[in-house]
C-alpha cells in the first residue's frame, strides 16, 4: 500500500521560502513519477512540478525559476524548495506518486497548507 506524507507547510511572508517534504512508504520513489500539485480555494488542482523516474523535471510556468523539485532515494523522500513566495502561491500542496506500468499506482498524500501573507 502506497502512503505519502507531506510536511513543511506553514505561514510565510511574501518573498520568503519554504521546503515541502513528501515521505513515501510502500513504494520506492525512484520507480515512480513524483509530483507536487496545489489547489487554491475555488480553483482546480494544478501541477506545480514533477520529476520523472530518470530524473527529468517539469515546472508550471508560474513557478519556474522559483521552485525546485528534488528526490532523495536514500530517504525515499521528494522535496519542493519554494523561494520568492508570492501570495498567489497560497494553496494546499499535495504530493503524488504515479506509475503506469506494473506495479501500477496513482497515489496522493493528504496535503499541506501553504499560506503566503504579510
């Protein structure tokens, strides 16, 4: 059973930084495409960043140059370093693990709140 536990959210002032962590169990993060998504009130969930099994990364245009996704295989954890945070980054951030060949899975964490406000 795949379990993903996010942590690291909180309240930060505009221009500040946070690092989100997604600790995985039941899978090895190196075999999955790992992603960070976010959902603001009244809006659809959107992709923030993802990292493929081979290590390639992809970012939403709105966070390019400010956010960095990374993976620590030894700790079985994926991170999202968020710098130069803006009020529009306020959302619940979710971790996702997906694999489309056996063993197939598409799992979500419970989310962590990020609030950017002065």
